C-alpha cells in the first residue's frame, strides 16, 4: 500500500514541529548547563577588570572596541579605508559617535 | 466529504501538481530553505552573542578613565587617582596595567594584563587557551619576549586559563606588574588606565561628568557604554549583518514578486481545466494556499532547524572566516543556545506569510475569470 501524499506532508510538518520543540528543549537544557562556565567567565572579568570579549585580535580597536580612542575607527586619517574584515562587523561604539554631543 | 478529508484531497492534488514540476519546485525549495537558514543563522548567532556579552560583561568595571593625548590613548599618571578618589561617591580607584604584544614568531597579537591581585611569581605568566594553542605552550614551558630595549627575556608558563573562559581570555597573558614594566619600559608612576568603583551605580554619569571636568585630558567610559558597544555591534542594524540580511531579503522580495505577478501559461491552463471540471474558486484558492504553504512551511522548518545545528552544534563554521578576520588567535567557544520564539515568529511572518499570500493573489485573478477564456489564454 502506498502512502497518501498528504500523509507524507503532514508527517514531515509534524516532524519539523517536533524538531523545533526538541531544539527549544535543548536550548533550555544547555543554557542551564552553561551556568557554571558563565560564572567562571564573570569571575575572570571581575577579577581582571576586563572590558571586552577576546573575539577579534587583529587590531586594537576590534580587540577592545569599548576602549577604542576617538580616532581609532579611521586609524591613519579620517577617510582611510577599513583594514580588517572584522571592522565591517564591528561599527564604532555608540559613545564614540556621540562624543561631545551628550 | 468532510472538511478535513476535502483539504487532504486538495493537498494530495497539490503535491502531485508540484511533483509534476519537480525540478523547478525542488530548486525553489532549496533556495527558500537557504534564505531561511541564512537569516535564522544570523538571527540566532547575533542574539546568542549579544546575550553572552551582556551576561559576561555585567561585572565589567563600573567606570574606566583613560587619558587622551593628541587624540590617542596614553598612559595615565597615578596621581590622578588622588583627585578622582576625592570626588564624593567614589568608593575606590585603582590603576590597570595592560597592553598588546605582537609575537613575530607566530604572527599573533597578545593582550598582556596585570591582575590586581598577584597570581603568580616574578618571571611567571598565565596564558589563555588561544595563546597556548598558537604558541604550542603548556605549563612549565618558557615563552620568549622582546623587551622595549631589544633584550630577549623568557617567562615561564605557570598556568593555562580554563577553556570555559576562552571568550574573554583567549589571547590573554597574565604577568606581574614588575615584568610588565620591564617588558614595555612603563615607568613606575603611570598606569594604562584607571578603574573607578562607585558607591551608588545611579551616580556613575554624574561622577563621569565630574571627572571629565576635573581632568579635561581624560575620557571616562561607563559600564553601560561598554554594554551598549556590544549591543550595537551585534544588533540587527549593524555592518555586514545588515548587508547579509538586506541582500537576502531583497532577493526574497524579487522572488516573491516574480511569483505574485504572474502564473505560467501551464498553471493558468490548469486552473481553467479545474474550473471547467467543476472546481469552485474557493477550492482553487485552497489548492494555491496549500501550494504556497507546503513550500514555505517546509523551507521554514528545515531552515530554522539547520540554522540551530549550524550555530549551536557546529559552532557557526560559515561565519568563522568573517568573524576571524585577519586575527591569528581566535577563541574556540560555543555560544549558550537561546531560542527566542518572538524572533522566530517575526521570521515566520517575514518569510512564510508573504509567500503564501503571493501565490494566492494571481491564482485568485485567474480563478475568477471564465474558464474558457483562461484556457484560451
């Protein structure tokens, strides 16, 4: 006996919805499991007085965007082109853009 | 025939009709799934990294004071600590010593930090996992450093920082203040910047304004500004993420527009025949609704599940080349998964609903015309 096409579609949709619930449950479980790792990171940030994530180590202003000085997004001169690919991901911090206007 | 059975029969017919144009609809489904996958991956990644940054940096210094000389961050005299400490509401002021070191041997940039509480002895360092990986160093090994005056000194790796902290410590090297000053030639009376602890967090902006007035060559940076920096950096509105999203959305709009503005001659003839054999306009619209739903719902479910696996199980390998940029050290980290149903709902209404509607409108136009006229074209 061959399956009706609608049965295949309904089964696929049900499977997809079940997968959504499974990933939601997985997110919840893994989130709880990550509490210890988060506590370790927070402890390190507090004890070393860290200000930034170690995501981009290619340039000063991408390694420490929160500490970047006012000219750093332009590095050499105000209309110089961006050197690093991560610069296109990391815009100048808001407090640098609003400097002197708050 | 019951309502449910009727709809199932329409779905059967719709799927047969879709399978008759296997190649076209298969390609459509793949492209659609890719669009959803890309959008959902960006959404899940940015959401998770923003949450992670906010959680991790919640204990960042309340106020950091930098000295600016000729537009650049400069060393700050430690006697500024006394002036800042005298401001009402300031609980404590301490100097931070940190800087960058370029290792020509491995082509990597390290961040050297002096912990406030001495962790190791003179000549000893603690290194992050990224440093240990790139320089192949482990506990007990020595690492060579060039001092500011050209000498070569070796420091012993006493400890490797835990892998769970890699997101904040990958490129760190912790060392003593004496070793730091010896390496970089930083004189005794200065620090890289100052960290100010404030008694009442609500007073931070007032104290920052007082510091800026009292010491005009300084720039105070509050914790809220640090958090806002990361919020802005990984928001939907920024940089390359916007470009990816805009590109994907525009491509999708063109795609949906193309679908909405016309049926193929074959599809029009099919509608005409269905009407001629007794299908009502409502049945034709139901068929077209299911046609749109089968494709868009399948693409949405597959795209979201694949995006979750990509970002949280495989650690976002497709984004790594962009995130990594030119840096030699890149932290290996797994983001804490978070699934925001509100955002998923937005994605659903952005990609599924317009497509389903776009397939109904032209079919409604064709189904309301006389079957004979439709079949004749």
